[in-house]
C-alpha cells in the first residue's frame, strides 16, 4: 500500500482518474492512481512512498501514447509541474514538464538555435527526450548535453548524451528511470532569423497535419529513405475509418479521434495499415506511438 495521506500532501492525488482528458488523442480508461507532484523536490520525497511492485507510468501532455480502454493498473505520474526553464549563455536547462513549444520560444528569444523544431512538437520535454523527438531535420539528440534521471530507489543521476545511445526516435534510458530535467548546448544566432524559421515550421505543420482533431502525432516511424504517410496512402487507406477513429485524410501517418473513439478502433486501423503496407511493399512499419496497457 502507498502512504496516500503523505502523497496527497506533496501534490494532487486521485484514485480512478480518467486518462482520456490527459492525452492528446482523447482515449484511455482510468488510472488506479494519478499523482501530480507540485515540484521536483516533492517527487523526490514521494518516490520512497510508492511500493516497489506498483507500475509507474510518467505522463506530461499525453501525446504519442495510446492508452487501453481498460486504463492503467498502477500509478500515472503527471510531471507537468516540473517546469523550471532557464538560459545561461548558450546553455538551456528545462524540467521534464515544460512544454516543448515554450522551450523553443525561450531559445529563440535568447538568440539560440538548435531547438526550432520543438515549436512544432506537441508534448512535454520528458517525453521528447525519451523518444528523441524531432521534426524538420532536427532532433533532441543533436543538441542534448545531459539528462537528470530519478530511479525507483530515490537515487538521482546525471547522464550525458553519449550514455543514452540516442538514435532516430529512440533513447536508451536505464530501466525504470524517470527523466527529471535536461540540459541543451545551443548555438548563438540572430533571434529574428530563429523566430522566422519557427514560424515557417509551424505554418507547414498547420498546412499538412490534422491539428483540429484529437490525435497522438505520428503513428509510425518513417522507414529509412521513405515516409510512412506515403506508404499508407499508396495502399488506399487515407481517410479509412473504423468505429470513431480514422486515418487522417490530411496526413496518412496520423490517426484522428472523430469523437468517442476507442483504443480498439485505433488498434484496428494500426493493424490494417501495417498489414496492407507489408503485403504491398514488404516494408514492416514500426510504431512511433507508445502502446500502454494494450497490444497489437
């Protein structure tokens, strides 16, 4: 058992918390427990109170995840209030709960380049580091200097980029480690030019992605030398709807929630796209979205 009264003193604690409102896709059952520590020190105090056998799932904005309709049997850890953000020289430091768009804006205002792409990536920094998020030819690993992580036993460790084996949409975090913060080494640049690059990226994103409907971002990783969206469109699945979920008719690597879609609706579309692309091209699409409590 967790020491609930002590946890509640360190942040917001809820039981049987619906998770759909905490995700950008708007899908997901309830969490047995949901906890939002009020700051990093509160999280450090709370960790020893969480029993070792309890599953912990960290969440920020809830992008890039598909959560089962049955929810999560464990503790969902909302890191939104780990929101320290500061710049010193060409170094930027951010807590795991800071929105990536906010990080990009501070870098631009400070005349620093390297994080322009974050202006177009929904979600918080912790998730962005965990998946080595990227767009428009940039990615987290290009400028990441180090991350600070927290283990289940309460130990805090600083890891450099070379410790993380970062590759396309992949970061090798230690088992059970939670990201607390990250430090980036950026390049000095003209602030107006950086802001113009960000505006161009945002415009292209709005023109090509279905931002008006709930979605989880890119569903599949792009195969080397190709694009998942092109492959899915090539087999005639653009706009395909199952239940209340559909493959976007604006961008075929997005699945959108048309209203009260279920996790199973989305899984069926994922299975269909995977199967048809494999059959037609021999290419096995690899998921970018993280499946939580569900499987293919």
